C-alpha cells in the first residue's frame, strides 16, 4: 500500500534514514532525494530513500 511507503516531513525522513533534518533538506535541494510536495508538506517514499542511499554508497 502506498501510504505504508510514505514518510512525512524532513524529520520523518531523517529518523528513517539516520540523517539530520539539515542533511535531508540539503539533499532535497541538490536533487539527491526525491520529494513529493503537497502545499508546504513534504513526503518521501521509503523505497526512494533506500534507493538514494544504495546509489550513493555505490558511488562513494
């Protein structure tokens, strides 16, 4: 189900990924983390967070 794959907000993404909120915002600004925006709210897909870190680790 889609709602089970969503994390709300930078805090939620930070908690899920082990980053700080500042790091999440920075990665969104650089286009590294895909984000879904609904008004001022941000949502992240867990699967896309995991994919971003897999590709980052592979390149790192």
